C-alpha cells in the first residue's frame, strides 16, 4: 500500500476561498430555480416507507467554513440520512483506528457495482472493498467503539450529532420499515462474517447500521456536516473538533472515489468534488477548505443518487469555482517564480 503519512513531514494545505457572500447567496437561489422543474428519476421504493416520499421536495444549502449559511427551497425538511451516514461513521472509525488500519480492513477502491452488491464481496475474496457500499459500511459500523451494540449505537448517534451540531434522532417509521425488509443487508453481514471480516454478531451490526441510516437530517444539517469535513474536522458553528484534519482528508478521498457508487467516476468528471448520496434523496458535497453543500430531492438516478441534487451541485461547483481539478494558465507577465 502507498503511504502518504510520511513521519516527521508536515502536510501543507492549499485550498482557496469562495466568492463574496452576496454572490454565493444569489447563486444558491439560482441553482435551485434552474433545477426546480426537473422531474427526471424515480423515488426509491425498495424500503417501503421511502416510496411514500413527496417527489416534489427540493432543498439546497451551502454552509461556509466560517459558519455562514445560504439556503434555497425546503432546506429544513427532514429525511433519513441513509447512506450519507457511511461517510461520517467511516470518519469516526478512522479517528479511532488510524489511516492504515482502516484502509487495510475496509479498503478504499471502487467496486464498480451497485451499493448492495453481494457479487462484489464474492469477486474480492470477501473483502468489502470500500466503506461507501453496504458491505464496507457494515464492516465499518462493526468497528465502532463500544462493547455492546447499544454502546456502539450511542457512539454513532453522538458522533453524527457532533458533525451536525445538534442531537440527531432516529425516524422510527423508517427504521421499522427498513428493519422489516433488509434481508439483503442481513445476507451481506452473514457473508462478511463467513469471511472473517466482522467479529461482532452480524445481525446486531445490521441493526446498528439500520438505525444509523434512519437518523433524520435536513439539507441544512448535511451542509453543516459537510462543512465540518471541509473545515479540517472542526464544526464551524459549534467550534467542536469532531475528527482530525488527516481523517477529513482521508474521508474526502474515499468519497471522491466511491461516494456515488458505480457513478462515482462520472460524478467526479462533471462536478470535481467529493460527495455522498443516500437513497432517500439526500446528497452531501464537500469543497475542502471552503464549504459543505447539502441537497435534498427524492427522485434518484439508477445508481440511487438524487437527480436534482446532482444537477444543483454541478451548477454550484461550476459557478462558485469549486472543481478541485480546474486550473487556469498562469498570467504570462508573472513568468516562472525563479526568474522574478
Ligand atoms: N439503508 C440503505 C440500505 O442499506 C442505504 C442505502 C443507500 O442510501 N444507498 O440499503
């Protein structure tokens, strides 16, 4: 494995700044306006209660690393966080065990297959591959500190609440609906146990995972959780350090490679930022050193990513200058630094 944490070498950081406040504010509203009419995609229905979501809901929020908030549409409507929880549980586990151990146990590479693929596990000798698909997320949740499932759950709930800066609660209806129908996740956990990839009771791991997916958040919450990852691990509103800056960097790299499942490459190509989607229609995007973006719109593409959320974020990435791969030619008069 490549090793980037070279001992004794300080990591220097270069990110940039957002445009001025009024411009960000008006572009968030413009992005919402531009994408409101889109009806593409379909609401998830494999978890019965999610099928009843109002497909018209559409909220957008940007939280800057100084805590400033920009909203448009239904940014305060709550929904279950679903797979977006995977990003934060991964960060908490990295904080506990460190960069190398988690990379080894759970992995960081894309499967190229659906988020709930069983085949991906079989094709990789039982390795869960990455923490953003269900197999890797179950393996990650199993690593949460705590000697009982209840202690692990409390650590998940308080950890995600620290990212959000408020106490997040479980949506009992979503939890019950998923717990009654998640036979596939139970099978995945059993398979991981058979390969020695989890050493806790697999069905108890599934239960903690199902609760974590049922936590209620809004687009505003997602944006602040993302801003905490953008801000080197410090929640910009509460001032609490939740995880280290190194853990944020690692988490964002994993999101860039895997956050939108088998469409992660297309996402990175179009938007150029780490992101994470969930099947209830939430979408979290992080612009390192600048801001977190939270979007909510329940209609999904075939991989399970919010369609309007992706479009609204694509627009913001472009107009706010967030794409981490974009550059411009150096001004000709400046010349190479050594010649000045
Ligand atoms: N709780 C959902 C599941 O395990 C989360 C999946 C998702 O958001 N893609 O199927």
